[in-house]
C-alpha cells in the first residue's frame, strides 16, 4: 500500500550561492512566477549564482518532511 499524502502545494524561494561562503536564502513565494518576478527586479552580484528552490507545504498530519531542493536556475 502506498502511504497517503496530502497535497498542500509548494513554496519557492531564491537560493543565492556566493563565490565564497555559505548560501543565502530569500523569502518563500507561493509561486515560481512570483519568485521570478521579484528576482527580475533585484540587483545581482557578479560571481553569485542564483537558484530556485522548492519545498512541499505540509501540515501537522503530514509525515513527510521534505528538504527544500533546487529545481531551476534563476
Ligand atoms: Zn497535510
């Protein structure tokens, strides 16, 4: 039997990877389009790499605790 999973949708945020040092993260957005729109207005530093990271939304009954993962470059 397959475990039952809820579908609460996903969240999206920017993951900024500098040339040196630890990655930084932006705020969560409801949609990838919303994140891309916000990022299109943001200043970018040369040498930084920008990714779109996504995670599943969960509730108290969801057992899965998925780690956010990169799904695209920004
Ligand atoms: Zn749930």
